[in-house]
C-alpha cells in the first residue's frame, strides 16, 4: 500500500537525495532551486512512500482546485528511480485518490523532455491518458544531439571563421549582473516588452547555490560587452537558458559566435545534448535561427486530467 505526504521542510534532505539519484531528476527539482520563488507559488509537492521507502516525488504547486507540476519550473512530472509500470500505476492511483480527497479537480503536468532522462520515464503520461486525460499542448523544443554529426549552417560557419580575426574575448564570469543589466533586460524590453523570468538577484543567488550547474558566458570586443549566454547544466544536457546581444553585438553577429563556441565546447566536454529551449507558435524566425545552429526539433508535452 502506498501513502502520500505533502512536502514539508522536514523532508528536505530526503527529497534532495532521492532527486539526485533519480532516472529523470535534474537540479531544477532540488529544493534550493524550487524555493527561490516560493513567494510566487503555493508549493504542494508530494512524496510517495511504500512501507516507509520513498518511491517517487512530484514537484508541484497549487492554484485553486488545480495541481500543477510545475508552473514555476521548466518541466515537472513524477521523479522516479528505476521501477516498473506496475509500481507507477499504483503510485498514480494513490495520487488520484489523494487529489480527490484534498478537493482538487484537475492535474496539469508539464513533461520533462525525453533527452533529460537518464532512462526512459514516460509511465505517468500513459497513466494520465489511460485514465481519460489528454495531451492538450505540444511545444517545439530545439536541441542538438551530439551523437549525430553537427550540422551548423554553412553561412553561420563562414561568419564564425571570418569573425575569429576580430579579436573577440569569450569568458566565463561568476556574476550575471553586467549581462542582465546591460544586455538582457534592455534587449528584452526593446524587442518584446518583457522582463527575464529571473531577476538579477535571483539568478546570482541560484548561481551561488548551484555553481556547477549554472554558468554565465560573455563575449567582449575591446572593452565592450556584446552578448551573453546563461547555461543550465545537468549531467548530460546543457541548456542555453538566456541569450541576448546588444545592437553592436548584433552587427558583429556576436551571439552566433558565442553559441558556436559553446556548442563546440560542450561537445568536447562529452555532453549528450545542447538544449536551446522551446519556440512558441508563429515564431518561425527563431525556429530558423536555432535550426541553422544545428538543432533538431523535439517536443515538450503538456497533459491534463480531471479528477
């Protein structure tokens, strides 16, 4: 018989230890990452036990009568160790019982893209569909699989080689503040009238807690900061979480130069994938840009179940 417990600070060590060894866990599920925005989301994460042994966790937040996994994270879903379909079915049935008992009407899950899995972990999504739920949204997710030959467009390679003569300086820096304040925020405001999801204080805090996972790269010409890329790294995947360039950097194609430099760097480091994130419907320019940098199209799926 399985039991469900709502996360409390007393579970901190147990939760983090489980996530670290999970077949589909990443540092985004560490409590120190999840709780940086605890003022904006009502946490309702769950732990599933069998005879006092932790078998699964669900990072989640509550809004009214809907449980989301997770609105404040890039992805969510059941985090699992190596277990069979019968185990996941039992856990899922206990989850449904719990949700009904707590007055929830709906479950929404933002699936972890497959290339983040150490081992396939799609059991939850089968159970949702089997129970009468549905796949209600599918986003394009662009990524490079390093097991295949790199296919960066010849025009980008040509400009990259040409600009090697300019004297660019590419560096990793411990402080995201210059990039955030001088490049990212102004360009997002100018081009899209939006702000970064993370404030500069939040990102510097997260970087201090996860120095091996969050890196900041910049590209300079003389004494001018031209562009930057913020990366999130798991054991096998590096993701360009943020990337932006100044007007001068755009003229010099500095962001492309930095992307190609990092694509080659992480290939040499033995990573499996370079994740460039999702592309929203209708943004064909961004889709073309990422494909020309060598990305193929994957998907990120969103599921819902009325309980």
